């Protein structure tokens, strides 16, 4: 009989506030922070410190690498880029507190590194580590174009929209043109180039060598006039963008050279006078502020002055220079209202009007915002509508230490009003629901209700049902931890050799002792709950007993403590210690790659287990005390018998060092975690791998199994804690191996197709957006199967129709149809093919059509003709037809097989499109009429409220129209 197992799956992930793989965003007035969290996006209420939502798609394991909100207010749409090259558009429902995927785009071969929306939120640009740039149509759910030109990772993207007047004139000049609103795209990459792309022609129109090192950040001012770039050597440059030139297009000057659209202005002083890499640059959407972040703990905020303010400043400098020349040094520091009036009068008189205003005078330092840790990214949201225009600006800092902070930055004021230098203040902080450093130890209470996680500097207690953090306690550099009997105390072993005992009820450290001279690598409570053992790098194994100690001067209270009773000296550093469940034996692993087994009562030597090539990092003993399992840095797991110390099996389990191993309670199944980011589930009797669980994005350090055997908890370098729970779904090893091979084959096939396309050295600068994945291959196969079924059904129906009445009587009725048609209420073959095509997601349709051989394309054309005749889903029909004609143009022209079908299709499609156009025109005219009627009703209601009759209303309208005469400037 085939043996079955129970499948484990991920059920919870917590302990992570934000990851450093993508920038975070902050939204006002809701004070919600949208942050990346490995493969998910978390929504936090920063003010209350609670998690509102987690955007998670089942089966997705790729890390979030880019995040960008739609600029359309109230749309709630967010573009999220992933490490597998996919881009998903999520829609956030603020009332339901839920996020859902609207559309998924696949086009990049490597991770997405940058995202940008256009002004209307209908187009999305994505740049990847594959050096390619893709523009997506979010409404049409398809790729517009793929642009090549950069030679390294694309770091930033920005749509450049022409001024309102220019865009209006362009739209009036070419109202029917589809490229009038195409606009331009500004991109930067690590290849030191700044490129400007014309999206109407889909070509690069200007390339600027911006810096000597990689360009890491770029942002464009809200008015589209300035661009600021930051490089890897700390240099910040300001560029002037010719908005009028963008609207007019490329033109030549008198010498016949093409006019430049991007002009260098100046180099700003590096932030904080350092030469660190500039990681992010942001203009504030509403206030004249510019923020620059380098790879340290600070974000420098700069003030952007208007030209009028700069001229006032220059007038003040000239006046002071005059006074100094005349010997009037007494009034040097005087800054009152009289001086400001003099400056205003000087500016109005045109004093200094001919003097050029330098960019260094316009952009000046304001203040420095300092975080409590290294800053990964920051966000400056637009102020809420109706808020005080003089209120402080809020900046969200996402720290590398798994924390979020919100700082208030005062707006620039006149020095005469406030002579003190401005300073930022921290108003919100979110750091409790996660560790600052790697999670090194995990422990579960005996009833599996509480979880203790320990790291360098903090011990946290979690509720396993709600995954909420109950307690946060300060501790040393924790290496191991365990709950003591009663589940009221947690004991932590530290790197310094100390043992720290924490009381959970009072959330305090109640006992601490310098137990060892080296790090405490392992500890275990004796099965009878009366004592515990610790092992350390000082080559000692120490035994401790619990005792109650009276503390307090006036009121005596009893507290738990530890008493050292005996010591076992070893020949090398002790890495792990473990009692057997029957309390008879004690196993100790040493740095010399051996495991020594002693009798726990007399400490007499019993067995020596040797065979590992590198030190044994962890060990565990089965519930029946018959098996001992060891894992080592040599990537192997060994299963030993405790009767004679014989090695039952040695398994090459992981690709990196195995950090911890643990038996599942009540069985010989065991779990392993490793530096290769994987969690393994094994059968200790059959020596088979049951499951390999992928989910962590960093080295997995810690592991603990539940006492009821229903779940396991792991902790990782990525600062996340994950719960893997046993499900009711059966698992068969043969089926599992077949699924792994099938997945490997599909991924290799898609990768082979992509490599074949990628090695084309003569690839054009602009091309179509295609990417073959396992999903698109399967979608193409579904279309082929549907066409085969439909062709067979139509062929049988035609053969039956040409039979005479006598032959039909002999046959005994129409031929039987495929049961699949009956499952869909006996639909026609044409309707079945349409049903299959409609189920294919829009972004995958073109790639699925590429799978079809030309013979199937000919067959599909006949169905397109039938759909056009019936006017079924004309938009989808047109999209398929145009793509097939563009792809197979040469073959269609070369043979006459499709001539009859194409002529018929042309007539049917034109008639269908004409009817669609008439319906749309009729509806648009009706909507315009409704709008005019609504405006007229509103105007009439307004004048009726004023109490005027019709003649007075007409007179008032005429007077208003005379005042609204347009003047050409």
C-alpha cells in the first residue's frame, strides 16, 4: 500500500514591519503607510500602530522590489513590481480594508527595479534589472512597447507631461491622433546615462552623460521644470527641462544642430557634506521642499526659493555691502519690517532684475531629519485637502532595522519671525511588532499558546492565535531561549555567557547570572521539569536546579532563581545539549564534529557518534528515545540509533549549512532549517524527503515544533516568523516528485524560449512586449484543444448535413457531440472557442496566441469571421485579429488559403464596428445633453436663490460675458 502523509502549508507570517527591498509610501490624512514586506505589501495605521491589511497572492514567492501609487486621487490603485519580473496592479478598498489584484503583467526577465504612472493613471512604465523599459496600458491590460537602450539596471522613471496650454493646443491640432497625449519618459540607470524617450515615436531622442558613476535617484519637480539626479559618489546635479521644446518636438537651431531638451544647471553640495551614495530624491508635491537621502541615518531637506525671494536676498546682500562700505556696521544684524519693506521696494523698482539667479541661491539647506537607524527609504505625501497651508510637513522614514518613523518638518519661515534654527520632531514610531535584528532563537510554551522569539537586544512574546506581540523585553545578544515549567518564565542564553530569566507577568528581568565564560550555545530543561542543562563555548556543560528566592526589603516576595549544582568538562566547545525524553541520557555536540552521549544521573560516558566532517550545530532525540538526529555545517543530516550508536542513514539535506533540526512530537518525522532559505520535512524511518517549503528570503536560523505536532514555527535573517501548519490534504511522494519535475520542465522550457529571444544582438530599440511563461504556454494549449474540438464538431455536422434523407435515416440521427459541449448547456462550437479565449487573462493573450501554429491560426480566422457576423465581443475580436495579422503578415500574404475568410471577415467586422461607433456616438451625444441640462438647472437654481426675474438674469449674464473677454498674451 502506498504511504500517504499530511501536507504542510504556510498559514501565518508576522514579525516583519517593512523590508528594505522597495521604497515605502505614506498617505495623508489617513496616516496609512504602504510598505513592502518580502513577497507581501503591508498597510499600517502608523498613528495607532496596527496592521490594517496584508496584500498576499497565494503561490507567489517573489519578493516585492518596487512600489508606486497611482496619481489619480481616490483610485486606490498601486503598482507593485516583483523579483520574478512581474508587475501587479492592486486596488485598495479603504472601507473594506482589503487589497485585490486587478491585472498582472509579465514582461521583464529579471526583477523590476522602478515603476512610474502617467498623470492620468492609465499608463504604467516599468524598468528592470534586465536593462529594458516597458510601457503598459493598464486600461487595455496589454503592453504598449518595450524600449532598449540602457546598458545597466534602470533605477528611476518619470513621465514628462507637457504644460496644460501646450497639451490643449496639441489636442486641438490633432484631435484624432492617438499620439497627441503620448508624452515623454525620462529614465536613469547605473550606466551613468540620462535618457529622454518620445513615446509617440517610441524612440530615445536625447541621451545625457549625467554623472561619472551610477545614477541611483532622480525626481522631477511638480511643475516639470527641474530635474535633480543623485549618483553613487554623492554628487547631486540639477537639470533644466525645456517644457516648450517637449511640446513642440525636435527642432534644429541656426547651425543645423538638434536643440537639447535637458540642460545642466549646477551641482548642489552633497548632503551632510558626505560622499555617500544618493539613494533617493523627492520633491514635495505641494510645498517648495526637496529631500535627499544618502546611505546613512539622515534625510536632508532643502528649501526651494522663488526668483522673487532670491532677488530680495540679493538686494539685502547689496544693501549690506553698501552699508559696510560706508562704515555703517552697526545695523548689520538688524532684520525688521523696515528692512523687508526696503527689499520689496528695491525688487519692485527693478533693482537686480538683469542679474542671473543661480540655482544654488534657489535651492538652499533647510534642516536634517535624523532617524534612529539607517534609513532605507522615505516618503513625503501631499498635504490633505483643507489642511493648514502653514502646517508642518510629515515625512515617513522606513529604516533598515525593521521599523517606521514619522517626523514633522516645519516649513521655512522668515528669520526675523523665528531666529532659532528649525528642527524636525518625531511624532509617530512603529517598532514593537518586529525585531531590529535577526531572530536567533524560538521557543513555544507547553500549551502552544505563547511563542518567545529572541534576537540581539530584544525578547518578544507573541500570541500564536492572533500573532500579536504581547511583551517586548530588553535582553543581551540572545543565542538560545526556552520556556520554563509553568509557562510564566523565559530563560535566555546570551553571547556573553549570561543566563537571563524573565518573568512574563511583570515583564521584567528577575534573575541574571554570569553562567559561562563563553557564548551559551544550547540549553534544555530536564523532562521532569526540576533542572536544566546549558552548554557553552567555554567547553563546560553546567547543570542547574530551580529554587525560589525571597527578595524585597519591606515586603518579601518569592521569585524563581537558578542554582549551579555540577559541571561536566569537555575537550572542545559545546554547541548543543539535549536530554532524552525518558530522562536517561544526555547528548552533547562538540566543535570537533562529534556527539558524546552520557548517562544523565552519573554522567558516565555511553556513546560517541562520529561521522560528520564539520561541527554538529543541532541535535534532537525522538519521543521514544530510540533515535538521535544530528545536523551539521557539512549540509548533512545523520540518523543514529541510541542503542548501539550506529548510523542508520546519512542524508544530503540542504545546499548550505543546516542550522537546526527537530523531531515532530509523537513520530519519527523531523524538520530541518538551513542557510539555503528552505525548510525541510523528512521521514526518519523511510529516509525520504516529504516536503521542501520555500518562503523565507534569508537564512533560516531558528526552528521550534509544536507540542501537539500540528504546526512548526521558523525564524529567519529576513526578520520574519513563519508558521507552517498541517492540513487535511494527503500527500503522496510519487505525485510530489512528479509535480517537482513538471514544474522544473515548464520553467526550463519558458527560460529556453526567453534565452532564444534574448540572445538576439540586433534587437531593435523598440519592440512588442512578450514573455513566455508556463501560464501562457498552457493558455495557448487550451486554445489549440478548443480549436481541435470545435473543428471536429463542425466537420461532423457538415458531413451529416450533406447526407441525403435516406442516408440520414440509416445513420440514425445526428452524430454525437463531445461531452464537453454538453457540460456547457450544449453550446455551439463557435461559442465554446470564444468562451475559452475569454477566460485567458488580457496580458497573457498575445503570448498565448504566439503558441498557435499557422494551421490553427487559419482555423481561428474562421471563428473570428463567425463572431464578427454575430457581433460577439467585438473589442476582443479586433485585438486578436490585429495581433494575428501583424504577427503572420508574410504567411497570410504569401498564400491564398485565407482569402475567402478574410474578405468575409472584413465585411462583417466593418459593419459591426460601424454599429458600435453609432451606438457610442449616440450615447456620447446623450451624455453631453444631460450635462448641459444639468448645468442649466444649476444656473437657474442659483439665480432663483438671488430673487431675480428673467430680465435681470439676462442682464447679469451679459455683464458677466463682457467682463470675461479673453486677452492674448
